[in-house]
C-alpha cells in the first residue's frame, strides 16, 4: 500500500473516531440536561429555590447544545419553581416561553404539561381560566394516552371543584386520580391525593375521616421529605384540632407548620398560619394575642387581595402579550416562509434560464459541428463521386474492349463452326458411307478399316488445328 493511500485511510479513521466521540459527548450532555431538569422538578416540594437553581443550570447547558426540547423543559421547571415561591409573574413568563418553544417543535406532550402548569398558576386567581387550561391539557394527554399526566390533571381538576366548594365533585376526581397514582406507583402524588381527601372531609365536617387521612398524608410526606405538603397538611390539621377543641395538638401542629413554612420561605403559608394562630388564641381566650394576630391578618388580607388582583391582571396581561408575540412571530415566520419560497422560485427560474441558455449554446455548437461534419461529408461524397465516375468510365472502356473482344471471338466461333461443319462433315460422310458399304459387303473389311482410320485421323487433325487456332489469338483466319 503506497503512502498517500495509507494517509487517506488514517484521515478517514481519525475523522470517524472524532465525529463518533463528538456525538457521544453531545449525547452525554443532553442526558445531563434531562437529569438536571428531573432533579430540579423533584425538589419543588422540598426546596423551590433549588428547583430554580438546578433548572437554570440545565437551561445554560441546553442553550449551548442548542437542545431545544431541553431548553423548553428547563423554562417549564423554572416556572414551577417560581410558582412554589409565589412569584407568578416570573412563573408565567417561564411557562409561556416554554410553551412557545414546544409549539415550534410540535412537542404535544410537553405543551400539555405547560397547559397544566398554567392551570395551576390560575388556580387561586381564576377558577374558570384554570379549568380551561386543565381541559386543554387533558384533551392532548388523552389523545397521547399519557397516563401520568391524565392522573395529575384529574387531581388538579378536583382542586378547581374544591375551591368552588363543590366538595363531592372534587372528592370524585381525587379518588379517580388516586387510583391512577396507585397504578403508577407515584407515591408523591398519592400523598397529595390523601391530603386533598382529608381537607375535603374536614370541610364536610367529617372530622374523624379527615384526621385519619391527614395524619396518614403527614406521615408519608415526612418520610418522603416533602416540606410543602407537610406545612399545608399541618395547616388543615391545626384547624381541625381547633374545631375539635384539642388546643394542645393544635398549638403543636401550628408551630411545626410555621417551621416548615420558614424553611420553604413561603410567605403565603406563613400568612395562613397567622390566621390559624389567631383562631387558636381566640379559642384559648387570649384576646390580646388574638387581637395582635387579627391586626396582622387584616394588613395581610388587604395586601393579599391587592396581590391576587394584581397577579390575575399580570397573568392575563402576560398571556395577552405572549399571544401578541406569537402572532408577530407567526407573521414573521410566514413572511420568512414567503421570502424563502420567493427566493427558491427566483433561484429555480434563474436555474432554468441558465439551463435553457446552456441548451441553446450547446444546440448552436452542435449545429455548427453538424454543419462542419455535413460539409466534410459533402466533400467526401464529391470525392467518392469523382472516383466512381472515373471507375465507371474505366469500366465502360473495359466493357467496350471486352465487348469488341467477344465480338471478335464470336465471329471466330462462328467461322470455326462453319469451318468445322465443312471440314468435319466430309470425313464423317466418308465414315457413314464406308459403314453402309461394309453392311452391304461391298468392300473388304481391311480396306474399310484402313479408310475409316484415315477419316478419323483427318477429323482429329481438324479438331487439333481448330483448337490451336482458338488458343492462338494471333491467328485470324482458317
């Protein structure tokens, strides 16, 4: 194998290894993006700050890799983190950005997840808007047979009915969702379903059922290190204990819930515990402390009302802005598509014109070449015609000469025939006469034979003479 061929083989093998190595690195990096997003999502109920932090790391990596689905999922998980941190403005921004990315990628499953997340964001501000998004997500999830998402959506739709105080309808959805979570072995959502059922039974004044379910959910949430569910379960448990006049249990539960709320940095939960603390102090007949909590609650309620109204307006405004941006993007996309089509149309027409010009030039060249070939062929035909004329003339001369020769020979043959007829007839007549005489016995046999030999010899001499004369052209007479 020569050196250039060996060098070529080495370059091909090195390039293949390099490309394969790059592909493996990209695959590992995209897997790391997916892993970071999953970790961030799992920490939403324990440490939402960590959710935002890890999802942001995943976003940076996905953007470097141009991993669009990873980018969209990172924005979605960041939105979930901000939702748990009670920052709806940042949450809706992240959700709508994710939704736009998933729509461009035609990723229906992820679109459904974002619709679910937006529905959760509206849950405490606009029940009907929330239900609209949940149903939109459920339609896609059902089409895709996405069982985990269908289960979550049933759970969330139950939350809408619970907030509308349609408790039995909410309970039906929670039971249905819980059955799905059991089949999926989704322990985290099973805890939340148990909690929801406990809350519903509390509002239905079925305290024993409510307490059993809430304590079960609280225990499982602590085992799974779910700080958010533990705090919210403690809130309902505290209210239940106050209603049952179990003041000590209520006080202990409130303190535990406040501790978990501070870990979560959840101002809304802390505010809810302020209200429960007021109820507890009122039950204890500690009116001074109850008045203190009431003052705080009044200020917080005013602020919360303004925040809720502001949040609802903000969400709707951001959604409208996002829709406007989407329309602008769609118009821009259509314009780009039109420009692209126009460009390719012009390019195709130009290409066809070039091909046509090329064909015309080629045709002209071919015609010129054909004309030259025809001229050469005409010249060759003329030369061949001249040669044929010369050959024909020569043939005519040969034919004339041969004709004259044949005429001479025919004349000789005619003369020979006459001569032969005249010269041979005599001896033959003599032979015939001798034969007749011999038959009649008028001549002696020996004499007859002698005379017959003489006649035959004359005939033979005449034939030899005639043959010599035919084979000797110099002889013209007999």
